[in-house]
């Protein structure tokens, strides 16, 4: 007779078969759940490791999303709607530039680090760790200086309340670029906590603490103060992450000579930065275009509604962050079955939690917006419009990261460029007539277009199904 191995499905199944010594069914079910959880935590299969990393990233992003929401609520109360709208506009420029000033090397890290590790080329691995960060720091510093000169040149076009916040925001750009590439290196080594905690948890705690201290000390809590607090926060976490990352790399990678393939790195990374650039332009262009037609008060309402529903987006982000380098590993190794299974699994991990989170956030939408202030409740209908685009993106999961990792970054950039162009065109048509509702319709329509294009691109070029509906069953190739 076959014996039940501890911790297996057979043993857990036997717990429900009636014997005189069996515990009550509820206790047996709880014991089975605990046993399954323990097995999942120690299981060494690739799917379990991917699930654990995605789970860790999910928790960090969930906590980060709550903290980000709390910081935005508090800033809106401390600053008032108008000054909060100015701060949103200025910091949107910082977030837009942050996505491109790393020249794509944070995404390229997901490709080169697994490749160099698998090929056991330690000299190239050490070279990438060092040179990528110095290169990004130099480029982002040059861009920061260029932004200062641009603000000086365009100064007559800016309102008085915008100039100093814009100048001060330039101080954040060098360290924002460094944070990007350091996070990419950490993710490629499966150091999820180091990659995400500084930006998504610690930074928001610092924002709340520093701005709260300014408020209690009766300092002016305007856009200038908010930008200064934001700049200080990114510098603190950037330096801290640098120190910890260097220590972890020193303990994992042996000392030795460094080799550099800068031309090869940039050949791959520059198309990737086009992907990131167009993605961020698509994400933030609505806020920037609203500034041409609407007041900071309207921008603040739009931003609050968008960011409230963006609590859902952390699911997509968490899955992408923990699977991108897996796509690269399977592609380099020629493991098509594992590549397909990883993609299918990642789409499922993205869509169903996103759908559940969207429903919950929409149900709680009015109370959540009310936390910002009474005026912000006017943005509640916008959340339903945003939900269409977010769920369309969730339905194809991390397809953009997938295409980047298998060498289709140029085609992916083309998709985002088309979606960005569509969003700009729709914004220019709809915002003058429909205001913030026109901006919401524009971005949501562009996201639907983007998701459909990514699906058809993956189907035509790779022959894989990149949609939650009609996807093949997991083949078990990840086990």
C-alpha cells in the first residue's frame, strides 16, 4: 500500500477520510491549508518561486499604494486644492522624465544580468553593475541641467507659482535616474525588497513625515515646500539603496576584472527607453495637457480620481517586476514551453486580482475621494471611465515586458507611440468640450487600443496567446 508523504496532496486528502481519530472537518481543513501553505513556501519549483516573488512584490506594492494614497490625501488637506494641483503638475514632469533618464538600462538589466549569469561571464556582469549606474548618473545630471536652462528660457510662459517648484524639481532628476537602474539590477537578482521598498514604501513614509513636520511647524505648505520634501525623500532613499546594493553585490559576486559592452547595452536599452518613454507619455500626458485648458483645481480633482483607482495598478506592476527577467531566461535558453507557461501564468496573476481590486475600489470610491476633501467627490464618475482602460491593460498582463525581453522592443515601442499619439489627439479634441471627463475618455481609449495592439503583435510575431480569455491551460512547464 502506498504511504502518504508528509505535506503532499495525498496526505492532505487522507485528513478528510473518516477514521475514528480524525479531527473535526473544519480543523482538518485548516490543517490542510496550513500544510499546503508550508509546502508552497518551501517548494523549490520555478512556479512556486515566481509566485513567492510576485507575492512579495504584491504585498510591497499594496502597502506602497496605500501609503501613496495616504500621502496624497494628506498633501491635499495640508496644501489646499490649488497648491496641490500645482504640485501634481510639477511632479508629473519629474515622474515623466524619470522613466527615460536611465536610457533604458533598468529594463536592460533584466536581459543582461540573467544572460551574463547563465553564461558565467563574471567580467561582463561586474562591468554592467558598475558602468550602468555611472552612465545613468551622468546622463540624468546632464538632463537636469538642460531642464534648468529650458525653464529659464521658457520662464515668460510659466505662471509665477510654477517657476520655483519647477526649478527645485530638477534637483531630483539625477538620483531618480540612479534609483531606476539600481532597482533594475536588484530585480534581476531577485532582490524584490531592495528593488521596491525604498521607492514605494520608505519614500512615502518620508514624504508624510517631512511634510507633516512642516505643517506642524507652521511652515508654508505650498507647492515649493512639497517639492523640496519630495526632493529630499528621493535623495535619502537613493543613497541608502546604493549602500545596501553595493554590499549585497559584493557578497554575491566575486571581485575581479570588469568588461564593458556599452555599445551592446545601449543598442538594446535605447529601444527599451522608447517603450518606457512612450508608456510614460501615455500615462502622464493627460495631466500635462489638462494644464493647457483647465485650472490647478480641476487637475487636482482629475489626479485624485485617477490615483484612487490606480490602487489597482499595483497588481500589474508587481507581476511585471517579478516575471520580466524570467521571460529573458527562458528566451535565452530556448525554452519555448516554459516561456509560454510563464506568460499564461503571469496574465492570470495580473487580471483576476486586478478585477477584484477594481470592483472593491469602485464600491468604496466616494468615501475614498471624500478623504481628499469635499470638492474631490466630483471626480467619482471618472473612476468608472478609468476602470475600462485599467482592466484592458490587465487582460493582457505583462505583455510589454514580455516583448521587451524577447527582442521585440522596437515593435513594442511602436505600439506605445501609437497609443500615445491617439491619447494626445483625443485629449486635444475632447478636453476643450468635456474638460476632465474628456481627458479620462482619452486615456482609457488609448489603453484599450494599446492592449489590443500588444495582443495582436504577440500573436502574429511570436505565435503565443497573450489574453486572459481563450488562453491555453498551464502546461506545467514551470514545475
